C-alpha cells in the first residue's frame, strides 16, 4: 500500500493518454489554417493582433499565478489557445491596447479568479471579447477591414442581411472567406476542415456543434417560410456562411471546462445556444448572437450536468433508486437461485425451499 501513488489534478480528466498539453497542441494545430487565412486576407494587422493576443494571455496567466503563489503552468499551452481564439474573434483593426485588455479579462477575470484551467465557468476568450464589445462597440463591432485592401467597411454581411440592404451574395467567396469580418471567422471551408480533424481524433464531440448549427438553420428556415421555400433556403445558406456561427460551434461551444460532460447535456447545450443565437439575430438589437448565446449557456452547464448525469446506486433513469424487490440475484452456487423475500430484506434458495 505504501508504494501506491495518487495524482490529483483539476478537470478535464482523460483516460486515453491525452494530457492537457497534447489536447491544447492539437487545438493549436487545428487553428493554424484560420490563422494563416486571417493573415492572408487581412495582412500584417491581423498578424499583429494574433501575436499580441497570444503574448498577452501567456504573460497575464503567468503573472497572476506568480502573484497568487501558484505553480506557473503556462507550459500546458491553454493560455496560447485562449490567445489565438480571442484574436481570431476580433477585427484586424482592433487597437493593441484593447487586445491586451481583452487578454487581461480572459486570463485573470474569467479564468484565474475561478481557479484556473478546468474551473472557469465562462469561456475565457469569449468573455474577453464580450467585455471589449460592450465597452468599445465602435472599435469591435462597427468597423471591419475589407480583405486585400486598406478599405474599412462600416457593416458586415450579417449586418446588411439583418437591415435588408444586402444587394448581392457571392456564395463561393463567402465560403472561402473573402469577406469582411473577424480575423478567423470568415473562411467556412477551413473551419469545417478543422472541425473534421478535431472530431476525427476525438478532441471534440459532435453533439453540441451540430445541434447548435442545426437549430439555427431549422429556425431560420421556418422563419423564412412565409416568404416561400426558396427564400427560406437562401436565408439558411446566408446564415451559415456569415457571422461567427461555424467558428463558435467548432471551437467555442466545445470547450471542456464550460460545456456539459454528458451526451444528452451537450445536445441540450447546443440546442439552447442555437436557439438564443437565432433569437438575437432575428429579433435582437445585435446582428450576431453567437458570443452571447454560448456565454449564457455556459452558466447552464453545471445544471445540465446535474440533470443528465446518472448517479451511482440509482436506476437507469438516474433520478430514482432501483426497486430491489424486483431484482433476481443469480449465483453459480450449485444452480441455486437466490430471490429476495417479499420484504426485500433477504432471500432463500430453491434448494432450501424444496
């Protein structure tokens, strides 16, 4: 017994040989296509935002852990992932000081104060972006660089669709990413490639992402039926190809610490995020709803875990104890069959009864 050694650590826990560092390295690898595409479309400004964001997240996490006398764990790469994700959901026109402020909120407020990796309630990158979006809407949500030019647009395609001012829609270019938007959200083709990679190596689960996207698509289609089936189908395509829906469903809603651990919980999680996204896009004051929908559902993740987790000692439904009086207990004891007595307290064998 003295030779036994136990390793205690915070969630997430895995039993298939995946360490936190390996998981984060896989996510970084999956994010590389979006990083490269963002630099290609938006130039040196996008590269600056990405580098500053990564450096800021690593610095603020190490500084917070140092100040609070914790072991510095920046080598697990989680801060790098948060930095890349935060940068990819920001416009390339974001000032450097705003990027650093978002890093501070993400790593200290949303993550460090809650206990670090695995203990945070809200997605750090989205929390940082939400604070920046609410505090500086003109810089974060009103100005966007046009790919390949120095021009700045005052509205994204999603804003134009919501306002009814969209004149033309090049589906292929929007699928490839040649449009105004956040640095890493424009190329749907590359995001789908990243999703396939992460799902194939079982880093992410398909339930929450597909349920979220499917819910938004279904609600958009039903809402557009009043104008005809063709119009409804067009609305669905435009909804899927614009905004940050596909990026959020691939990288944000699948965050281990802020999403449910059960399959049914993830289905409910994705449905809720998709419904809130649709409602904000359709009836809210903002053209985009992905960020707020995921953050809202982050708060419900613990409740969904309690609701859907099966408790040990309870029946298959997970909410009541098994009825012991209906259990036949069979043992290989000379073909003797033990059955509970009528009061469920004991049993007698058939041989004894004979």
